[in-house]
C-alpha cells in the first residue's frame, strides 16, 4: 500500500509547474498562479532575453503578462507545504522501508513492526505476530509504568543533586573556613614572632650597651695607666740624662718605687654575646611558645572585695554579695569587686591563663601592686592598669585611655596574659584558638605588677594550673570559702 491519495493530491497541487517539485518560497503573480520564487525569476529572465521586451513575459500556465516587481509571497501556501512535508515524513515512517507497505503487524519475538510481506518471509516463520491495534494498549500501559518508574528515578536523582549541591556548598564553606583559620594562625604567629623579635632586639641592645659601658670603662682605666707610665718613663729618662750627682741623688728610693711594678698579662678576649635566639625553635604553635613562660597564679584573699568568695585552692572566684565583715586591709578593694593574684612580677617574662568559660562579664589583666582601691580607681594604663573587658553591651574591649573595641570570630573560653617587663609588653591571647587578641602600646614598668581580676554576678573566673602540671581541675564543683 503506497502513500495515501490525499497526500498525493496535495503534493501535486503544491508542486511548482516549472521544476515539478514542492514549491520553495512560493510567490503568486498577477493571474493568481504560484511558483517557486527562484523558478519564476529564472523563467522571467529567460523569456525577457529572448523577446527583448520585459513587459510581454507571460505566466507559464495561462500566458497572462506579469512583472517581477509585482511578485507576492504566498505565506499560506508555504505553511501548507510545510505541513505536507511533515505528513509525508510521518507516512514514510509508517511504511516498510523494504516493501513500502504499511507496518500494521508486530512481531513479539523480535519486538519489530512488520508489513504483510515481511510476515511471509522465512525469517519470521513460527514467530508470534499480532495486529498493532491488539498489542498497542498493553505496551502503552507498560511504557506508562516505565515512565512512572523513571519519574521516581528522576526524583531520586533530583534529591541526590540537592544533596550533592549541599555537599559542594558545605565543602566550599569548609575550605573557606580552613583558609581563614590558616591565615589567622599565620597572622597570629607572625604577630607573636614580631613581638619576640622586638623583645630579643631590645635585650640584645641592652646587653650591648652594658658590655660596651664596661669595655669603655676598662679602656679609660688603661688609658690612665698608660699616661701614668709614660710620665714615669719621662721622669726616669730625665734623671738618666742629668749629671752624676742628679742620677745618684735618692736613686735607691727611685729604684725601689719601680721594682714593685710588674707586667700584667693581657688577655685580648672578645666578650661573648649572651642574648641569642634560636629562630627555628619559634616555629612551634603560639600556645607552646607562651606556655614556656607560664607561672602558677593564685588569688590573694587579702585583696579580695568583701562580696567575693574564693575556692579553697584560691583558683576560683565568685561574686556572692555576702557582705562579710573582714579584717581591715589597705590592700583590699572595697568599692569594686576586684581581686589580685598573689604573685609579684618585677622583672622577666610571665604568662598565666584565666578560664572565662562560665563568665559573661569579666575584666582580666595586670596592674601595679599599689593601685588605688577606692572610688578614684580608673582602669587605664596611665593609672597602672592594663586590662581587657568583656560585657554584653559592648562586647570585648581593651581598656586603653579611650577604650578599643576588639572583634573576634569566636568568644574566648580561655584567656592568656603575656607580660615582658623589660620590653614593656602586655599581650592577650585567645587560647581556645591560639589567636592574638590585643597588645598594649609599649609601657615602662617601674613598680611591681600583679595579676588583676574584676568579677561580676553569675560570672565566676577560674585559674587553671600550669600546663606542665596538667590542665588543672575543672571549676565546676569546687568548694567555695569566704574571704579571710
């Protein structure tokens, strides 16, 4: 069975009478007939060249005259031709390519469409063959089930894509977080190394000045001895040049004065420089570097405000509002709830840690031992205080002359305080992350310093034991005693 008669008729009507093919870009002329644009233009040019008169060119079908400038695109016919091409393609798809017959049979064994002539061939003998209409619905339902299954698979893939997108974003965030942490750690290490460099250079300069002063004193002493010896030589030479009477005059006393003179052996040894720095050792983490100078700090009950309660081991302090009548002491804080550490810092380098894990508000640092304790107390470097403060309202600030806001990526749980008295350095560190918090401008310490703490309600402070003695007992559950 060939292509349907309707399609054949439509193809015949839509074909160009010049090229005998379906029209391409159809145009209509004055008489109403339509042709391919290219075909009618070639025809017009050919006829005009033969007659020499363009105006006498006529329609190939009816001979009516027309002009090229009057050609009109026939869009409707062009659309119909597109539809005819699609129908012809669909019709051809339903035809057996070998026999050009309609594919109205289905071979169950091979899963192929057959025409009636294919069915009679030996290769399909014994196969289960059915009409397309009889098996179509069954296979349609199977395809729909497959579509549902694939839909679930697609949903699963979509969910996995969402999870994968989340994983990608989480991975990017983790990489960015690690990048910032690495940069922060190196920045902290660079800062610490810079402070170490300044400290070592200061000590080297100080040692250089002291040794140079001793060398210059020794040089001046030698110069005096040299000049005295030169004067004595001149005296003896003058005596030798005089007459016999002058030479022998008091000669024994003169000789006895110089017989005691002995040559002093001179050791020209260059003094050794004692200030050295093994830079390779400074490549440890900041925590290790700081804890080399760690000291045990305990609280001094004789300085504690009456509302403060200290633990038995004097490592924890709590604001109790107990208002105990305590023994009068010039060292006690009576106005503000403060307490000092027992340790005196006079020279050298020191480091101690304060646990603020259970505190929301606190002041931590160092101060001069005999700072004012009354209403005139001002926690500023000019008045002998070098502290940082945490509070809910302002966050973390350094109590400089004008408070300096400090912005940290995470709240510190363990604060480290580093003090280098000779170098005039007081620095604070977040020991939870090993990061630098703040360093006060260089100061000159002429008086004894002590650890300083101001305690607030519901914000106990705890002093861990030195790291080489263990991390210290947890502040939870410590028995508390009142100030004494």
